[in-house]
């Protein structure tokens, strides 16, 4: 009778199970050349030339060797382009929400209040959140003052 052999699958995650490579010197298909470690995001120079990037910061190996300007569109080294794009999208959604609130405040307030809000917008052109916080804090102060007046006017 013939002998049966069982082949078990190898560990495909490597020793550390890291998302972008294990850092160990695992062998490639032929057992001679080690696999290149996958990087989260390549530099802009390497991406434009469609070549492999080692993603070493501040200068990758290829840019350092060729004395090129090495730039990354992702600030953190372990963040993928997709993760960075999702984060940026969330930030833009927050800004859009703040701007919609400011627009609603301008549309519904009196002329005097709208002029004050517009003045805040012009003073803080790059930060809609600062303007929105100032408007919300002013509303809160007005509500507290109105509540205090109502409490003061009541006779026990």
C-alpha cells in the first residue's frame, strides 16, 4: 500500500503578523532572495516613477541615492493613503457641518447679530470652528443671562 503525505500550509503572516511585513528575512519563492517588505505609503518620487520605495523617512533610499526631494503625501509613516484619505474626509465633513451652522445662523439672525457673525468670519478666515464656537458661546451667555433675569424677576 502507498504511503500518504499530508502537507500543511505555511504561516503566511510571518513571525510578527504585521500588516506591512514582519521585518524578518523570510525567503522568497526560490529560497534565495528575501521578500521585499511592504510599505504603507511610497514617496511621491517613487510613485511617479512606479518604482519600489523603502519608505524610510525623511528620505527614502532611492531619493537619497539620486539626491531628489523626497516627499510623502501622508504625514505619519504607518498610515496608508486610504486611511489618510478617510481621516481627511472626516475633517472636511466636520468643516462642512460647521459652515452650514454658520450659514444657518447668518440666515436666521437679526441684521445686527448677522453683522457680528460676519465680522468674526472675516477676522478668522481660516478657522470656521473658532467662529462657530464664538457664536455658540455668545448664545449660551445670552441664554444664561435671560435665565438669570427670569429667576430674579420671580417673587417667592
